[in-house]
């Protein structure tokens, strides 16, 4: 797409800043995982938001989202983690509130919702319990270190995303997706 997706503009902010501002009320600490440096990871995030964000590197560089989740879980082994990909600027507070409510209703390793048009749960946004560290680390160090296959080994609650929150579970993966952003909202 020409530059890191986290830096793409949306609603006068970068994707990443839009996500951070949206989830702030639901987390004790904003943490961004990945990127070679804090400066690189937070490029495009305004100074006020940036001041309230902690940065940690991936545990394995260039190993995808599973490495980021493992890095977060290793960073704070006492917390459960709300994880959102940097290419999901359509996330809404009401959708995060719904996800947190689902998490509080169950006793599973992961709460990862399913869209009506998908057969499998979406790995983001999702809440990963601190109890998942060992299994996810094991998956990361295995030959096929995919997040979706790792999730299949965990106890997951996969509620159906309410229709009004479907856009919150949308990734912007291509230039075509990016050009449709205005139509999704």
C-alpha cells in the first residue's frame, strides 16, 4: 500500500491513532507492539496520544500477529489483553464495549467474535487471556506459526458479531479496501 498501514490517514488521524483513541477507555495501559523502534511504531500518532502509549518490540521480528500477541503476554503476565490489528480503523467504542462484555460473561482463553459472513472467528479484535501465553508461544516456535491454527488449540468463545458492529471487524488490507473506507461508514 506504499507505506505502513498503521500510518494511513483516516478521519484526520492515522489508523493507529484512531484505534488508540477508540480503545483508551477500555484498557489500563495503551501498548503498541512491533516496529523496529518506538519512533517507527508510533509514526503518525499525535503527541498527546503518543505520550500515553508504551511500545514493546515483537518477540520474533517479522513473524506476524502471533508474535505481537506473545510479546504483549510476556510483557505483562498478569493481564489479559485486548488486541486489535493496526489496519482496523473502523473499530467503534460500542463494539469494544460489546466484546469486553462477552469476555466478562465467559471463562475461556480467548474471546474472538465471528462475523456472519465468516466460518471462523476473527483473531482481531479479540481478548487473549494471560493463560494463553504458553500455548501461543509454543505455536510461535512451531514450523507453521499461524495465529488461526494456534487459536484452534485454545478454549475460545466465539460469539456472533452483532450486525451493527460488522464494520468494526473489517481489515483494510488493500488499496481497494482503503478506497472504500468512506463507503463503509
